C-alpha cells in the first residue's frame, strides 16, 4: 500500500473529526449540552451516531479476521451484535430515556434511591468503558503500523489525543455530529472497495462459492508464526523452515512434514510452496472435531460450542449495558423517539454487517498466511494491494484505512464520553466545588464544564497507558469480553430495575458484585493466562453462560430476602418509566 495515500486518508479523517468536534465550542453552552445534547437529538441523527460508535474496531477489522480464520462458521458473530438491539428495543430503550438520567449510575440511584448502588454502578461503567477502549487503541496502533511502519503506540496516541480534543470541545453535542459523519464514512469505506474487490475476484478465475473449503497459498509464501501453535497437516508437505518445529531447530532448509499435528514455536518462519494448503490449528487431545457446532469437542478450540453460546449470550444481552450505547438514548427528546431510534439503528447496523464477511471470505483466498502469522485482523487492509494493485489498489486501501481509523475514533469518542460523565459526576466535581468555594465562597459559572473536560483527560489517559502493556489480544475477542462483563452486570440491573418493583438496593448491589464481578474476574484471569487450559479455562474465557444467570439470581434472591428495603418511591418511578410523557 502506498504510504502517502494511506497517511493522507487517515489525516483527512483526523482533521474532519477535529473540525466537526470543534463546532462544539460554538454550539455547546450548558452542562446539559455536554452530557446529553440537551435531549434534542432526533431519531435519524441519533441512530447514525449510535451506529457510528457501536461499529468499532471489532466490526471493521475483527469480523473479517474471524471469517478468514474460521470460515462461514463465524457468520453468527455479527448477528449477535445486531440482535442485541432487539432486546434493547423491547425492554430498555423507552423506559431508560423516560428515567431522565444522564448516566447508568444516575439511573441506578434514581430507581433504587441509593448512593452506594450509584457508586458501584459508576465503577462498572468505568471498568467496562476502559476494557472496551483497549481494543480500539490496539486496533489503531495495528492500522497505523501496517500503513506506515510506525510503532503500535503511535496510532493509539493519535486516537487518544484526537478523541480527547473532540469530546472536551463540545461533549455530547459535538460527538453526535462526529459519530454520525463517521458511520457514513465507514459504510462508504467498506462498500466502494468491496465492489472493486469482487470484480477482481470474478475476473481472475479464483474459486467460486467455495469459501467454506480450507484456504490454499496462491503463490510461494513465507509466514512468520507469531505464537507457539500446533498445526494439523491434512497431507504430507515439504516446507522450508527457519526456526523450531517438533522440538528440532532448522536453519532455512527444506523439511518433510508428515500428515498430522506438528508443534511450531513462536518466531518460526515457514516457507510454503505455491498451491500448498494452509495448515489448520490442531484440535486438542481428545477432541472429536474442529467445527464450532460440534459439542464439547474438547478455550474456543477445546469446547467450541460452549464458547459460541457464551459469545452469543454476551453480545445479545451485553448491548443494553454498554455505557456508550446507553448514554445515547438519554439524548432523545422522549421515549417514542428512543424506540424509533433503535429501529433505525437495526437497519443501519444490519446493512453494515453485510460487508466485513465479504472481506474475510476474500482473505481466505488472497491472504491465507494471515491465519498463521497472527495478523488476521489486517486482512481488510491488505486485500486491495493483493487483488487490484497499482494506483487503484493504493486508493482503495487508503479509503479502507481511513474508514478503519474512523471506527477507532467514533467508538473511542463514545466510550470516553460515557466514562468522563461518570468520573465528572461521581469523582471530580465534589473536590472541585469544595476547592473553589473555600477560596471564593461561590462556584463560578462553567466549573461543571471544566470538571467534565478534566474527566475526559482522565478517561482516556488510563487505557492509553495500559495499552502500552496489553498487546496481542485479538480485537474481536477483546470486545467480546467487554460484552460479557456488561451482560453480567447492567443487563440484570436494567431489566429488573425497569420491570420488577421488588428490586432493592442490597439486591442490586449484590447482583452487580457477584455477576459483574465474577465476569470481570474471569476476564482478568484469562488475560493473565490462568488457568492454562481445560474446562477451567473455557468457563473463565467465556463466562456469560454462567455469570449472567448468576447476576439475575443474586439480585432476585437478595431482593426477596430484603423485601422491606424496597424503595418508597418505586411505584412512582416505575410509572414514570412506563407511561408516555404525555400521559404522565
């Protein structure tokens, strides 16, 4: 890919983001403007903004990478992302808007009349937001590294600086326009190259309608294996090896490998001949198959069916609890507008998700080595050069690079906005107010906005620092873990808080700690490599199957045991949540 074209495209996206975000300095005047755009965002604009921030690095790069790695079996993954909005539409959208809250922590306090639950909910908003921000920064680093060769931290730093500036400039009112613009940019960036790539595929005699078959190398290819893996050869194969295979060192000489599994150490370079089948990762000992649909075939590789259902449940129920998604519904004028917004979102997201699988399928033909090198997320960026080439390939690659960078910026903007809102309202304002009042006796006008801007800096600085130490986590998997924590904590809180009068503050706090805490602990344990394998690893790597029911059961059981602690205003609050604004 021509670096000049790619850098120009990324620069244009960054400047466009800063320009639109800078408008917030002119149109944002009040605290309400900064938090919820004064609740004046119509369904079409709001839906485009929600779609822009929801379609993250996992959507733009990760899904194509998953299809490249595992074939059509992974097409259920974007369905889970989209279907989550059906649950949100039916159960949450309108009542959440009618609550009058600014953040999920505000909702928790208003519903349960408990400052303790508010603080606990705020902690989970911050935790989920930072967990979700990490893959956005990682994806930005990967993209800029592929485009220019710059170190990974440069892309993360660019996203951090741009997002902090855009959010701090005008808050929610600014990023609403930024994210709507970035949705249409991302859709265009995928749609236009897809037509050219499909035309190139149709014209070169590549396989037709056989994407489900194992990929083959179309030309001699040298692949560096990123991590130690066990590869399964369907037939004997002679490859040139530089590194360590099956416990033996080889220094750039041909090695005849028999059919079956072989252990390849990290850093080994394998030079495959033209036409060779791309080896698959070997199934663990005792496994009966490698397809996701085969039950208990002994991580995702060990028990793929369990992992699949764990991810489906996480994406299906986790959408409603994502801080950057929930906060956008507070910007709607009323509950009816929130429902209409959700319907439009379903159409916009569904349209977008038709495209990444196309790139993943083409990647299995034209960039199969990415499945071994650990760079499957880069498939979308390298295809134009491989398939089209020349100036046209450079321009298409630049368009995709700009769209990818827009994905990082839009999602990171929404997450930073959500986390900054909680930090400002629950951590920063009290100290700022006390300091100013002790000096002058009154709080100056605009101090709330200044506190919000300070919260924005903190909201981005922490994950930016952590991203320097957390590397080599697949983008789609990292986002799936954030969904699991969201599904285990805020899904029970929202569903029971909106639809069950008997929820109490002790019940809500216990459910958040047990369900959400268990999922978060499981996520951190697997990221640390504990445990290494078996059912224990599988249960912790994909916790939603057990942590979501655990959260619900804990909230119900403790609320029943503390029924005398039902908030005095629960009936009035539920009436406000469920009656249209006109009837209230």
